[in-house]
């Protein structure tokens, strides 16, 4: 059963988290292009935002299956799993509390152009933090420092 849970967990991470990371990373430069009135850039922003929102919801499966996998393998209290859980919660908080609301603000386009340009910079920074958190979780899942299950 652990193998099935692990496979679903890994597939969910690839299918759900990957697109969010890519679309969220593409959004700030596209927003800057749209503010510069590059043809087509403004039309791509809602698609990128929709990808982020949709796959964020699908991404809930990643920690659900991750917890089930860790529990079935008896490693739920291992430090690398606990740190991964904390970082996953932090990544979810950054996405829900910073990335998605800033994308929404840019889509609405309310405010002076200078403020919107500054928002793209802040969005790029928090998106980088979001991606970095997932990169660290990925490394922890692979390396499993101090794991009792071996490397």
C-alpha cells in the first residue's frame, strides 16, 4: 500500500505543483509586458492566474497523500518529514496569502501604473519564495536527512 500512496503522492506533486510554479513564475514578467502594452500579454495573464488557482486546488492532494504515505511507512515523526510539512504549509500560505491576491490585484489593474509595476516586483519576489520552499521540500523528499529508511 505504501508504494501506491507514494506513487500517487509523487504524481500529484509533479502534475499539480509543477504547473503552479511555472505559471506563477511566468505571471510577473507577463504583467510587466502587459503594463508596457505589449500585444497579447494582457490576454495571457488570466490564463496564467487560472492555472495557478486551479492547480493550487488540485495541489491539496500532494500533502494529503504525503501524510498518508509517511504514516503508512512509519516515518511521520521523522525530522525530514516534519520540516517538509512545515515548509509545505508555508508554501501554501505564501501562495494563498501573497501570490494569488497579488495576481488578482494586477488582473484588476486598479491604481496608478507605477504602483502596478511595483506590485509585479513584489509578486516576483514572493513567487520566488514559493518556488524555493517547494525546491527545499523536494530535496528533503529525495535526500531524507537522518532517515531511518535509508537513502
